[in-house]
C-alpha cells in the first residue's frame, strides 16, 4: 500500500531509534505527550515504547474523542434510543462507553433500542432517506477531523429537505484541550506530538499561539510509526536546543493554513459553545461546537429538547488523571482487575485508542518485563 | 511490577442480557460459556474445552472399556481402539450468500473442521434448519445444494436433520445447526491444553479472508474488493499432517475472534505463553487494505478454512512441508513458538521491530474511526 | 483521532464523489471537502470523506529525512 508501507519500514525504524538514542542526553528525562488517540493506538500497536530509550517517556493525552465524552452525553444518546424511540446511528467505539446505571448503547440495543453502527455519516443520511417514518439521529463525536463530514451531512440534509434527520453534536476542539493540559500541568511535559489529521484540517499555524504562550515545542506527526519516531527525534532536538517551535513532520498532508474549504463549511454550520464538559478535564470554555440556529431543525438537542446533566465518573475511575497524563493506566487501582475491556469502568478502556485499552491490549508485557 | 491477580466480574445472571459481544468469539463469549453453560451442563467431556468432545467411556472395536478418569490425558493414553468425537456448530451468517461461499457450505465445513481439529476423521453430520416464513425456496435449494457439494467434498454424509419454520421477523432468513461425529484413531492426542514451551506454531495460510469477504458483502459497508471467503473442509489437510508422522500437540481452526482469540485460548488452556513473528503471518494484500480502510486488525478477523498446528519443534519442518504440499496449505508458514510464561500472554514481534501483546477482541468486531 | 488512510483516486464520479483504491480495495467516497480532484491523485480518507490531497513531493522528502544518516540539527546537549 503506497504511502503506508514505506512509512512502516523496519530498517528505517532501526536507524531512527538509533538516532533518538544518540540524541537523548543520558542525564535528562524527556516526557512528550501525544495528544492524538490515533497516535496512542499506533504507539501501542507497533510497540514503539519498547524501542525508545529509558529516559524518554510517552505520556498519553486526551485526544481520544470517545475517552473525553462525558457520561452525561452518552446518557442523552441512550435516552433518545430507549425513551424517544429514535434510530441512533453512531461510529463503532461509542457502543461500549459505560454510561449511567451501568448502561451503554450496546446494552440499550440489547434492550430493544434501534442503535446502528455506521462507518460514515452519509450512511446515516441513507438510513433516514430509506425510513421517512423513523426519526434518525446521528451521534456526532470527534475532533476537528470529523466535524467537516458532519457539516457536509447537515448541509446535504437541508438541501434535500430531509425531515427526519438530526445530529447530536459532541464535536470538540483540540487547541483548547492542549491549553487546558498546559494550564494545569500536573506532570512535567517537554513537548507535544501534534495530531496528524486534525492538523490536516486546521493547519499547522493553528498551534502557533500555544508554542508562544507556553514555550513548549509541538511537532505535528503523521500516522505511521516512522512519522512518530521522526517527530520524537525532532522534539528531542528542540528540547536539547532549548527551542519551542511548531514543526511539521507530516508535510505530505498538513499545510500552515489547513483545509480552508472544510473550515468554511464548519463555520457555516457550527458555532462555538460557551463551554463544554470534558471527561477528566472538567468544563473548558470555547472547547466545543454546537449547531447554529439556521440549522436548528437538524440539532437533536433542540429537536428533542434534551438537557445535559453532568454525571460524575465512577468513584474508583482514574480516567481523569490518565487523560491529563498524571497517571499511567497501570497506576489506576482498578486497571485490569475490575476495569477491563469487557467491563470498562471508564472510557479510557473502551476505545481502542484509549490509554488503558491500548496498554491492556498491547503494552502489559512491558510492565512484566521490567 | 507484576500483573494484578486476575479478577473477573461475574455475569449478572439476574438482570443482565445477552448482547452482541457474547457471540463475538472473544472473552465475553468465553465467560458466557464458562459461567452459564459449562456451569450447569458440566461434565467431563464438556470440560475438555475443545472444539469437539471425545466421548470417553465409548469405544469402537475393542472389548475393553475406557478407564473412567477425571483426567482427559489419562483417558487418552489408553489405546483402546478408536473413540467417538462429537462436535456442533450453528450458523447465523449474514448475508447468506457471499463471495466464496454461503451459509450451507459454512455449516458443513464448520462442523467437519471442529471434528478434524480433534484429530478425528469426520463421518456423518446432522443438519437442523430454522427457516423464516417467507424465505424463497430458490435460495433454500441453493443452500442445500451447496451443503450437498460440501459434504461430498469432505467425504461426510448428512444423515439426519430437522426443519422448523418461524414467523416472519423472528429469524434472519435461515439459521443452520450442524452436529457431526467422527472417529479418533488410536494414538492421536491433540487438544488445547497440550502446547509446551519449545513447541513451534504453524499456520496453514492467510488470515482474515472470510471476515473481510463478509464485510465486503454487507450492504452497509459498500466497497467491492476481490476478497473471497476461505471456507473449506480441513479434514484432508489434518489427515495429511498426521500421515507425515510429526508429533502434533494442538490443532485448532481460528474462526470468530480470529487468530488472536484462538492463540489466547490455547495459551490459557495450556498455561504457556506464545511468541509470534508478525512478518511471518500471511495476510493477503487486499485483506490488509480492507482492514486498513475499516480500522480492523487481521488478527481479529474470522477465518473458515485455516488451521493452527502446534507441534514438537523437531517435527516442525516436516509438518510444514506436509501442509504446503496440500492444496489448502500452500501458503502455510511457521509463525512463532511456545514459551514459558506464567501470564499466558500472546506476544508478537512486530514487523516494525517493537514487541507488543496480541489480546483477545474485547467485544464485537467494530470498525474504528479513530 | 483520527483513523485516516492515503488512497488513490481511480475515478471521478461527480464534483463531490469519487472512487478510490487502496491495495485493490475500491470504495466510493465524498470529495465534498476538497477541490479539483483528478484521477491518480492521492487523498487522505477519513470516515468516507477526502480531507486533503497528499503531496507526493513532500512524501518523498519525508522518507528521505528518515533515511538520513546524520541528525538534522545541532549536536545533542
């Protein structure tokens, strides 16, 4: 597969890991946070942590839209399904997020709710067209990468005059989350591996403010393991040089300005929410979007008069600390015992790119071989 | 730091409901089997925990009776003539017709293979049909013809059956359950608990073909890929392996849950660890590409015509050659080895150079977006 | 976030749809978010939408960077 296989080359990997080892100062500890859940997954899947020097730690950040989705939002989706009899269309990983009363969308489905997994929002539109007598709601989660497709769908629905389609919007923004982590740095971070495809949409220039304000380097990295290793090398070099710049390793897909067409479409359909609750990070101002009044007919919250109610996480759940990089999955008291992929207590265990699920699925040997 | 003691939350037998993860071939399904079925139906045969059961206490052709014993190994060591093996399989695949096969072929192959994985020669099958009202007779005939062909190819007879019809809406077209019996020759002793450190792991061919052929045929994942199900009867291949004289410890066909589930099952049953070489595991390029598109791992995707053979190391080359000489084993490969590991992890050396574990699938196979 | 793959455009169906190919697997996707898509372009595909075109020249430069024998910046501290 072109542009994939070349970026997974094992020989180049060895060269890069040697360069990283040579570049790191033995007397110094390096801690880099990869913001993006896709990177968390890739790091785990390729066993990258096992290839890095002992004084270089990767801290898993909150860039997993499933992980940061608060219980209250999943409750809204379940209410739509069980109490309001809608057909809820959703991307895969939301199905197992634990919500209130031990429920989840998968369990709601088992109780007779019409929950359908879709690969693309256009599938939800197709379902709505095919069943005009059903109310169809698309559960829209995701960062800036996934928001433009939702915008396209809403515009399309408006153009067609689709009367039974709406969106439960839980789209969130990346830079404010990075700022929230940096504002309350519980763990010393030396830099960030910036998200790949969020950056494709928002552009590398979107991070300039953060490097300047917080004096931390950000290297935007592609999705493949060689990209990630190269970005780590670039971060180590920045730290050694005392620089705090935005660098772009993923130049084949990320430009300074990003995708203007996508940005314009998003601006047409969505506006900033005043604030939004993030699991683990609390309520962050201007960190999420909602559907504009002009498209109110497609806003499930308005259409079904849904009110958000904050629900506290399970007492023993330490997802909050893990999402902020303060604790590692294995530091959580209930990791791998009470909280497992089959019985996730918190969202970090549900999504394949959650720090806990990734560590459980791929990384547990490391703690056993140390 | 060692892994915490393995706590498993028990099934909620009072309030819980069956959900899709219980049928996915992973841990959830194992738990349902253990805590419900085996618990109440438990007997020595069921406790063997393999794909089929050796009916101890029943022999063919000799006067002596098998020594009643709680230890399966002990019963196996007595060469009192051929023993009966019984296995059963239900088929609920959707769609019923897919590239490379249909539910009828699957129904025959599935049970033939379960019997063959016990080291037995399949003899006869029963076939029970639950058909939904309104199901086209033309399709039913197509399925039955397919079963007849598959049975003939596998050298088995379908000797008895049952037919039920349920009202429209109460069945997914047709469900087929087949039960098979076979004869286990003297001197063969294979089973999930027989893997030993130092053994070699062989795989008969490429993984993920069947699951991705199904995905491609499902309407809501619309892509047309030249992927064909690998559904096939493996009894000819297993006989070739036994004929080679190599010492075989485990035979298993990785179906739902993929190779990952099968290897984890074996590791748990045998109390060992497994170490795989990712580069050695054959995956067809189209299957790899389809998995990339959907965010799936080939290791978790179902197969219907492949087997894993764990054997004594000195005989590995001989057994591999026997596999490769057979039409169903042309792409056979040596993919790893068995090691001592109290944690019973399945580990993998990634093509990229890192090491990680290969875990069971947590729930139903869900394409990722993230 | 977010799973996205580079795929090759094999057929332009309309101003906002195209058929792409990845390793022999074909899929119809939306190109509503990008402009001026041509056959043989590579695009980044996410949840059924093309998000950006892949710059082949930059891809080559990045690969060359990986293969460089020396580190690109100052000596380690």
